[in-house]
C-alpha cells in the first residue's frame, strides 16, 4: 500500500508554521550558497581577499528574523566539512573560536594556524614559507566566508594558515579581509600590524 505524503490541508497549525519556517530556511541557505567563489591560481601569491558587508542595521534585522525562526538552532561560529574526494571546506560565520577551528581541522587531518585579529589589523608578512599549492578557493557572502582546501593539499609538516579581521565603515558597513595559505615548516607568531 502506497501512503500519500501529507498536504498542507492535512497539517495542523503548528505543523503548517513549522513547514513554512523550514521552507524559508532552505531558501535562505540556497541564496547564501550562491556566493562568489574566487579561484586563486597563483600559488606563490599571498591569498588575501576583501569584501564589503551591508550596514549593521540590515545585518541586525536579518539576524533578528533568523533568531525568531531558529531560536533552538544558533549558527555556529565555524564549520568544517569534508567531501568524499577529500576536499575540505572551512566555513566561518563569526570571528571567534580559533582554537576550536584548529581542532576541527585536525580531526580532518589538517594542521592549522588560525588567527582572528582586532579591527583594522593584519599579521606582518614573512611568518612562514608558502607551499606551492593550487586549488585553494575563497567564497564570500554577506554573512560568512568559506575556504576550500583541495585533497592532500596539506602534507606532512605543512600547516593551513588563516587570518581574518573586519573594519567598520562610516556608512555602517564593514570591510573584511581574509588571508590564507599552506605553509611549510615552522610558523612564526603573528606580529600584528595595521592592515594595508
């Protein structure tokens, strides 16, 4: 006997509201996934990207809607996922939890050095030797950024290095910068300097 899926008329008020919330969350996630992905093909170049986020009021309004819809499901500061082919994606929603992100990457076999910097700051160059690696990509949206690490890009003795900072703008938006590389050998501590 084939059971038919329930229709909206078979659902009670709570189930209908829950279904509507779920549909809107799926649509929001689909919109967020349609983000710009910037392939970085110059392996020796220091990978730094900046992007502009909307005003704080718009972000706060969007966050308020998300909180009312998903009060039991807060967005984590970061997430690490791995595809079947070994590709690892690092998603950062908030600049917090550096050590936790490093541990999460280590669970996927990637040694990492993550630094979140104060507003308008950057790590001074020359902290490490860059591994000649192609295929690292950065994707950004108004709410987060993602770095994709190709399979086997971080070899024995190598480290995935990530640093990020934001700078509030007079119009209420923020500029943000993300630097990432694969380093070989020792990594010097981040010497904080004004961002260029």
